[in-house]
């Protein structure tokens, strides 16, 4: 990887600084440092690492999130973090304990299936903790039912879901999501899990499967009547496989 590629993260950090309206000195002070020189190296094109240190990103989150126009989002800052969640979790752990999550039924990984069929069992608590980057109250587990995501999540796996509305994050093309569709005037609610892609005003819900039955995407126009009944309810953060 060349120098330009390595310095992408410093350019992203500088962009977020400009968007927030804060100076490097103000950011450093808000993070608990005495001088701008303590963090200046992370803004330099000479910074040759693909991510910022996890503890630095953990301190940066409360300083930048919500500032600027448009406001800096939590996910904007987290793009600067290491790929491994464990590094960031370790940095955040002293200020926030992991919370066990609820299993809220199933989600179809195949055809649309009525949500009511997946909610007949009572919500039950698990021993599985959530992602420390996000509020625990915005997270829950669903059990995969079907084979259309088997390259990522097999039938019977759990997926860790982040509620889009509660977490206040944006839906991005390429996200793995849980989608809900309302039909019959709201009397029928259906769910499925797919990868969302946006192209030329169209919403495409793609399977991630080696099953020949599940290869074609579901496609909707973002502004047609049918698309208004389709909404993204959660982003899938990770897959959890039980080993018996």
C-alpha cells in the first residue's frame, strides 16, 4: 500500500474536523489533552497506518458526534477505527459495561414471511452481549430462518441487529439489513434480511446465498407505491453461531 493510501484515514479525520467547526486545539482540549501537539500527528498526511488507535477513536466520539452541518454521525467517526471490534470494545469498556440482549424471534432469509409467524414465542433474554459502539437499548437478536444469506448467516444463526431509528444512523448502500414490508392496509407485516443496494433511484435487496433458489434481487423504485410500504428496520452488525 502506498503513502497516499495509508494517509486516507488522516484525510478523513481532517474532513470531520472541518465539518465539526472545531480546531485541532479545541478537539485536543475536549479529549483531555493539554496541547494540539498531542494529537497533531493523526491529522498529518505522514500518518502511515490504515486506522487510528482504538482508544483515540473512543475519546474522539463524544467530541465530534452531533457537531457541524450536517451533524457528524457516530458511524462517521467509527470509520476511522480499527477493523477489529475487540480493540474498540476494550477501549470503551471502562466507561460502559456490556449488556445481555433479547432474542426477539426470527427473520426470514429467503422469501418474505409474515412477521407474526416469528413472534409467537415470548421475547427471551440471552447471555449474548451487544456491540459496545452503540447503545444497548438499540440492539437485539433475531434468529435466521432460511438459506438466502447462507454465505454470511446460516439457518439457525443469530444476527445482532441495530435499530436504525433508535440509533439514529443512516442506511447505506451495501449494508446488511432487516427489511419490513406492510401489505393489505397494514394488516400483513412481512420481514426479510438482505443486503441493500441503491442504483439509479431503485432499491435492490440482494441475497447472499449459494442456494440456486435465492439468486435474484428484489427490486423496488424508491418513489413508487410499493416501495413506500417497505422500510429498513435494522442493520445487521454481526452473525453469532451457536456451537452445540
